[in-house]
C-alpha cells in the first residue's frame, strides 16, 4: 500500500513539474499581423454565373434525391 502512495506521489510530482504552471501570456499585438491590402484586380471578386455551380453544395443533389 505504501509503494502505491509513493508511486502516485512521484507521478504527481512529475506531472506538477511538467504541467504545474500556465504558459506565458501572449499579448494581442503579438497575435495579429497587419498586411497592406492592394487594389482588387476584379477577377477574384467578380461573379461568374456559368461557373457558380462549381461552388454550390447541396446534400440532396449529391445523393441524387
């Protein structure tokens, strides 16, 4: 019985040594990155009615219902 307690205590000590404290706090400024946006070339934002079916997803259509 005493062996189990020392084993549990050793495991608890090892666990506490590894996970005992939280990592350092990261500031919001370090998590974000500013990127300058360029003018749009129009091709990416334009709507193509003939190619719109490529981006349409419907489970009933996929299953043939």
